């Protein structure tokens, strides 16, 4: 499972189509960061495929205690669509995504087992198509560091996988704006203070 400042999500959007007994299932997975964005993406898919029979979906956003999720059968028999889709999100330990499976009914009923399998498969294939990646929660902070300590601080930033976003001057002292993974920041600051004998200043 991902750590406290990391999470798994999709690399990019994924879209697939499967056909079962005449019915078409269009599976889509998209990135989203909050319920409002998820609802907006769902509305766009409903509009694009306005003539479809069902738009079943599941989304999960946030990490840790901030996590929120929702799923819907959208008119299909209870438990045959939304939950199987959500189970694929949960099974892959993903967040900040919505999976929408649009169905065009083909005239042959699939039964509850058939529907569950179809929606689960469509969700799984869409996620597979998108690919998954581990992301990290980052934070920005600024610092000033005298010229003699500049190179050692740059090396420490690099060592802690930080990224220098901006270089400047403050009262004739070099300043840096840095982006770094949250769980690395406290160790970096302690080492930076130690390495500069306290000459580095954080804002």
C-alpha cells in the first residue's frame, strides 16, 4: 500500500470497448481530484453518449482520512455495476480517478452475474489501458542561504529529490523556492541547518 504522502493513480486516461451478447460496454477511466470534478466528467460523458442505456460509475478521490468515494448502478439491478467497478479501483489501490462504464443494450439480457462480470471487466480493462503510477504529495518552501553554503544546499536538495522552482536574491543573500516530497522535508531541513551551522534560513 502507498505511504502516508504517496498514492497510486492512473498515468493518463484510458478507454476501451467490449461487446457481450450484443451489448456494448464503453469503459473510461479519467483523473479527478474532488467529487465536483468527478461529477463534471460524468456529466460530459453522459452528454457525449446521450443515447446510451446506462452510465454506471465509481470514483475515489483524496488520500488517507480525506478519501471520498461514490458508486452508482445507474438503473442497472442493484449491486451489478457500481460496486464491481469500485472494486476494481479498490483492488488496484487507486485514487483520484473516476471509472465510467457506458452501456448500449443489445437486446439480450445478461442476468445479474453476466452484468457484474461485464462491468467489472470493462473497468479492469480501462484501468489496464490507462496504466498506473505512484505519485507523491509535494510541498513548496523558500529559503535563503549565504554564497559559501550554496553548493552544499543544492546537493542536499538533490539528495532529497527536491526541485528548485525559483532562484533569486533577498537582501543580497541568495534565495531558493523548493518543491519537495512532504515526508523528506523535515530531514532535509535538519541536515541543512547542521551543514550550514544555522546560516540557512527558512521562510
